[in-house]
């Protein structure tokens, strides 16, 4: 599951542009993750602040 | 906000503002929808623009110019400094803008021309009929309204979703996104009239670090690194913090700005039935410099010009709108994007030793016309060996 650390995210949209599934959307100051996210981690890699993390599902 | 316009513009950045303004001037009814509550804020930009580029669109106004530049400085990986200036010593070559005010001014000019504007209004989905774009669903204050239009202009920036919802793949390759962070810093020692670029794999892998003056003792201090080089413990922020700690330990950060800049080739296709894609959404940023303000204004204006012609003829099919795609690709802008893409591909592969060597070859350049391309031509002139390495590309640079 993709976790957005909202305290770190600066809502810039860098991650949105690289998501191959189009699963992210920046709604002003809120980053939303759609169900079609495949947990590929590409967005987490490019985030300049490290606000995204792919975590194991409990 | 009405329910039907000739043209609907998604996004109130430089691309959207120029599209809206041009449409209104051409006599079209137009609406700009901006999802953020305020135009121009937060800023996601280092705010640098060349003098000629800016003046092509708007006369410089002290209200939105933070600083005037008389030159640029490039710092090699080993610390060697190359100074670039104008042949006419001391004359202006570019500006660092105040985009909070600049972006507002552009949208204000669109409004003044007769374009409607609505903020905190998000395009949430396209209205599609038989595969053609007919408008968008606009969310504002908890309500969703259908706004129909003959032509929709996607000017929704790097985080663009609109064209993707219309079936166009806009994904930026990981290695071609510049993962960026910038601090607006004050109380720092800087050259207040020169932009500074730091190169090297230690400083900014496959990117660069910049210090763009914003006036007295303050500057935009930022960095972009390739997404490929980014990861836990070595993100853009890690590199920038290291630099700031070393270079401006006493400086104060008054703004904290993450961002993404695409340095890929533009979208293969920037027109569809009822849709034109402009600015960062079309990935038309200069791949070598990461500059996109001019390119956004250029494509925004052109899109509206073409839309006006097509709407006038009653044909907004992809075939008719493709005139826009062809025009910008064939323009000076389109050609320089392609050329600078190839140069970027060459430069990012250079090891630091080679970069040092190249920068050492020219310590001072005073250019007749201050531009990236003239700098590159000069570098090639004094390093004839590069011609062989650049191959076909070199021919286009002479
Ligand atoms: C760190 C950094 C430094 C940069 N430095 C420079 C520089 O020095 N010089 C330079 O020329 N360029 C620079 N750029 C690039 C420049 O900022 C962009 O190229 C430019 O802003 C592009 O303009 P645009 O209108 O295409 O997009 P934007 O300015 O991004 O505007 C797009 C707008 O669309 C809105 N939007 C998005 N989706 C929707 C939706 N669904 N509904 C409604 N509205 C929506 C957004 O909120 C935004 O306001 C830099 C970029 C970054 C990130
Ligand atoms: S790239 Fe990082 S900081 Fe920017 S919007 Fe995505 S999660 Fe937030
Ligand atoms: S993990 Fe992959 S699929 Fe999921 S949002 Fe990030 S980039 Fe998209």
C-alpha cells in the first residue's frame, strides 16, 4: 500500500507526473491515491522530500 | 461562470493565462478554471527568464520583477568559475521574477481582455462524446457543474491529469523528471546581479543547483536532480541541505518549495478532438535548462490562436487542431527543444573530470546575444574535439 506522509508532503505534483498508472492526483494541497495503484514505488523514489512510502499491507 | 464557452482553459499558470487572454482578444468567450485558491501561489519555480523571451509577451514591470541580471556564473565540479556576460558590459540579460505577482498579472490581463476566471475550481473529469472532448466537469465549493466548450485547452502543469483522462499517456520517464527543492533564503552573501549554476555529480547528479538572486541579500536557492538518482538518503532535499549548510550556514529560509520539472521530449501528440495541450502539461520545458515559463506562454498563446481559427471554421476535429502541434514543433521553440534535448543527453553522461575540462577552457565569455545556444557554440569553438563527440548534433550547432 502506498502511504502518503502528509506532514512531509509539500504538494508539488512531481510524483503525479511519473506514475505509470495515473493513480495519483494533486487536489490543491491534498495528494490522492486511487485504487489502481500497483505499489510499484516509482513515485516514492522521485519525491524530492521523501513523503511517499510503499508499506506492507496488514 | 456560464455553462457554455467557446474555449475552456484548465489551469491558471502562464500557459492558461496566455490562452485565455488570446482567446478573449480573438473575440471568443473563454473561461480559465484554476484548482488552487490563489493564482500564483505557492510558487514552484526559480523564476528566471531571459530578457528577450519575457519582452516578447509583456513589458517588464518593477511590480513583479525581483531582480535584474547582468550575467550568469557556472561553477564547475572542482570549483572553477566561468563568468558569462553581455558584450555590452553591465547590460541586462535577464530577470528573476516574482511569480506570485507575475502569474496574477497574466491572469488579470486575461480577465481584462474579457476572459472569465474562477479559482478553487477543479476540472475533475472531461466531458467526452464519441471520443471527442466537449468540456469538463468543474468542482467548486462542493458542487460539480458541467461546463461545455468547443475547444478545451489543457494547461494543467507538471501534475497534469486532464489529457490523461482523455486517453493520452503523459507519463514522464523517471530518469527525465527533475526532482527539485528550493529555499527562498535571506541574509546571505550573493552576487545580486548574476544567476549561479553549480554542476557536478557530487553537487547535483544529472541536474544542477542554482542560486538566483531575488534582490538584496536574498535568493532562490534550489536544486534539481534526475529522478533516477533520487532515493532514500540521497534526495534533492538531502543535496540542497548539504550545500546550504556549507555555503549559507547563517542564511534564513523563508519559503520551502518542492517541485518537479520534466526534461523529456514533448508529448508525441498535443492535439485531440476538441483538445489542445500546452505548457508543462505538454512537456515542452527546455530539457537543458529546465526553463518553462516562456514555453508555456508561447504554446498557450498559439493554442488559442489555432483554436480561434478552427472554431471560426466550425471544425475542431483533431485533424484541424493539429495545426497547433505542427506549428510549435516547426517553430524556433520546437527546434530548440529538440536540439537542447540532444545536448542534455550528451551533458548528463559527462564525468566530472570532463565537465571540469570543458569549463576550464573558457573562464570569461561576453556574448553579443546572451543565450544558452551561444554559450554552447563558444564552448565548441574553443574545444574543437567536441565536434567529433557530438557527431551529427554538432552540425546543427554551427
Ligand atoms: C523548482 C522549479 C524551478 C523552476 N525554475 C524555472 C525557471 O527559473 N525559469 C523557467 O522558465 N521555468 C522554471 N521552472 C518551470 C516553470 O515553473 C514551468 O515551466 C511553468 O510554470 C509552466 O507553466 P504552466 O502554465 O504550463 O504550468 P503551471 O505554472 O504549473 O500552471 C498549471 C496550473 O494548473 C492548475 N491545475 C492543475 N490541474 C488542474 C485541474 N484539474 N483543474 C484546475 N486547475 C488545475 C495548477 O494548480 C496550476 O496553477 C521551474 C520549475 C520548478 C518546479
Ligand atoms: S512528490 Fe512528494 S512532496 Fe511532491 S506531491 Fe508528491 S508526495 Fe508530495
Ligand atoms: S506506487 Fe506506482 S502505481 Fe502507485 S501511485 Fe506510486 S507510481 Fe503510481
